[in-house]
C-alpha cells in the first residue's frame, strides 16, 4: 500500500514467514507507534513466532503502557499519547485496566484528552464502551468530542456492537 500520511493511510508491510504464518507490521497514523501482529494457522506457531519477534524487536510492555498514563499530567499531550498507546497495546478483547483509564481520560478537563479517549475505544471495540460513548455524544462540553463519540457509536452500530 502506498504511504500517504497526510490522507491518513496507515503504513503497513506484510511478510510471509514459515509454515503459512504472516507477520504484519503497521505504523499507526495517530500515535505514530509501530506495531505488529502475527497470523498463523496454528496457535503454537503463532506463539512461537511472536516470541521470536519480541526477542528481536524492542517492545513496550503492558505495565509500561499503563504506567505512562498513570504518571501523565491531566490535560497534557503526554496523557493523550499515553491513553492511545495503552489502548493500542491492549488485547482485542476488553482490557479492564485500559477500560478504566479510558473512563478516566473521558473525564479529563482537556478536550484533546477526551477526544483521544474516544479514539482509543476504536482499537478494541467493545459493547462496554457504548454507555460512555452515548453520554459523551450528548453531554461533552466540546462539540468536536461529541461528534467523534457519535461517529464511533455509528460505527459500533454498523458492525453490531452493543446495539449502539
């Protein structure tokens, strides 16, 4: 895929590796964070390839991502980045620790942090986010944040999450 960061296209590269496994590398256009995942026909192969990749690539640990949010100042750009990174590093299922931090970020006095919290929900969409999104879509003090929350609710509805 050609790279066009101005248009929001995500940078990605994909490699075929042994046994039918594929390593997919992305660079997120919002956080500018590189990440990868591995697809494989067998869970043991996927786990083995992931361990090998983690040994060769510097990886942020989950606790580091969560701590970065915890130590960031409310209202700061660092808090925006930290909530996005924590969500990006979360599992595809609802991560209760990230969920709690997203809820905290939704209450931040800075609209940019609240906006980042809404965007963070899109990394691992879950029905548990729907009530907070609804509340944000009608009650946030910033029109942009309300609009972003409503847009994500619409996306959730389109893909059948939580009867959004």
